[in-house]
C-alpha cells in the first residue's frame, strides 16, 4: 500500500512540474516571438526590452564579449544602422531546457532576409531568467 501511495505522490508532483515547465516554455517562446516582431518592425529599442537591463548582461559574438544592456544596445545600433541592414528576421527554435523554474536555456537558428544587403544567418544560445515575474535574456551568444 505504501508503494502505491508513494507512486501516486510522485506522479502528482511530476505532473505539477511538467505543467509549470510547459507554461514557462510558452512564456519564453512568447518573448522570442515578440523579439522577432519588434525586429521586423525595425524597432531595435523594443527588441532590446526583453534583455536584462543590467551591467551584467552578456552578449557574445565572433568579435568577443560585450557586457551591459546599454553597450549591447549600442552594438545593435552600430551593426544594424537601417532597416535594409536589419532585414526580416526569422527564428527557428531548436531546443529549450529549463535548469530551474526561473532559468531557461534556448538553442536556435536565426536568418535575416536582406534583398539589398545579402542574407545572413547563424545560431544562437540564450539564457533567460525570470526576474520580477518577467522572462529576460541575461546571456546571448550569437554567431
């Protein structure tokens, strides 16, 4: 009888954890959808709203590591000075892993369609943390 009760308790907690993870995954994917929409509007400032506004934010690219929200924003403005350079963004999310109820790792592909400048693309990994009830990117490695 104890074994059956233990099994039922484990099953209940497993279902609870799965439900929380499914909800969190949906929220994280909504962040990425919003980023995609803001990029395609040509609105870098709105795109950056889903990044952690902290000096500890990390953006890693082939040129190195940039620390801080403001420095990352400036990098985006410098790298994408106009809508032709920004192009139209498409994400292809490959995998999401939750390391805790408040920490998520994302692997994805990105592609910019840019008829005038030539297409660009690559892969990214993100770490998002739920901070004050909102999922924010705290680390972005894009190549």
